[in-house]
C-alpha cells in the first residue's frame, strides 16, 4: 500500500498537474468533471485498488480518494 504522499504524487503525475494544485482543494474546485473522475478511477485501479463507484463519486478531495484506496487495499489483505 502506498503512503498518502506517494499516492498523491502518483495521481498528480498521471493527471499531469502539480501536487500543490491537486491538494489545494476539492475536485469540484479544481473543475473536475465526470470524465476526470473516471480517469481518477482508472489511476487508482492501476495502483492496485478496485474502489467502488460509490466511493469514487463521493470523493471530494484527493484525501477522500486516498482513504477509499486505503480501505479497499486493507479489505483485500
């Protein structure tokens, strides 16, 4: 399982945005649309977690997304 810092770094790199920008606020404030949320889902899947659609939709920030990733990985262990 990745640490939250590593998770944020990997997601930011995949999205092509800075860590600072990604952690600055909510996905809504960053202007993320449904396509970008789907892209986040695919990135998390590449990191080894099949996060539920409900968790993806309810994630408001990268921290929320990390928590969903962490819970999913913990369940698998």
